[in-house]
C-alpha cells in the first residue's frame, strides 16, 4: 500500500538562485534607509514596510512570483477570469536569537494593507547562514470561526511508539530551506521561524501575500 502524504497541506517550491544577490542587497539597503521598519510577528530582528511590491526595484521579483502563481491557479482549477496578484511584500532580517512567533497571513495586521483577502503567502530565502532559523509549518489548521469547539484529533499514546523521534509526535514540519528557494503556501497555514544562532551574521528573507482579483 502506498502512503499518500497530505497532512502538510500544499507547499510549492522553486529556486531562484541568481536573483538572490540583488534582492539581498536591496533588503540590506532598506535597513540603512529605514532602520525602524515595522513590527509584526518578529521577536527582535527587522521587517521593512510592506509595500515593496509597488517599488520599481522589486518589479522583477513581482513578475517572478506572479508567473509562478499561474501554476497554482491551474492546480487549484480556478476560473480564467481571475488571477493572483501581490497584495503586499516586505523584507525580514533576523540576527542571532531572533525569531518569528507562530502566525498566519489570512488577516495581516498591517496598518497600510490594501486588502485582507490573502489566499497564498510566500517566502523568498536570500541569506541563510548555518544555524539560522528554520520555517516551521503546523500540521493542523485552526478554524477561528468555530473556536468553541476543540479540534478532534487522533492521539496514539506515546508509550505505544518505538521512539521519541516518531513523526506522530511532531505537530510541525520544519522546512530545510536553501538560499534562493521560493516557497508558497495557503495563507491560513500556521507557521513560525525558529531562533537563529548566527553570531555576527544575518538571516534575510522576503515575504509576500497574494490575493485573487478579476482580470482586466
Ligand atoms: Fe509568515
């Protein structure tokens, strides 16, 4: 019998190695030009303003992301009259000890957000020194419209398991990202970034949300 994995939801991945150098430079420049940025899920670290998708320097990245989203559009069997477009995009820099708490992007708490109807979210990994934080995805989604009900879950007692590395004990999946990776996932998937242990170095990524709009 073949095991068909589905519990991690869908995560789309591709790699854009060549483009990472230019975008890494851009995010480092954001830090110089606007050292305060904004604070959302980051514990320590730095996040840029979330309007990078409207800036000329990021036009190429916007094109790459929207080009990739065509495949997702097809796989989700959406009607041709709609397309994915970027709602917001921002850069992240984490130094040693910094991390991002568990969150989801269905309602990004941004002051200048254009829309809250994010469907797909993503991460572009620009610089990942050894021992930098990993992106963890939770297996189970929380349905906030039904908070009064506890989710019903299968629980096998730990003493029935051969060892404590058993996948059943893990409620999350930590993605082993490579520099240049572009990940996309449903915006309601709960995720986090674990603390970095990178003395004198920095972990740099760009995050974004995609919404659906009618073709013009
Ligand atoms: Fe996130």
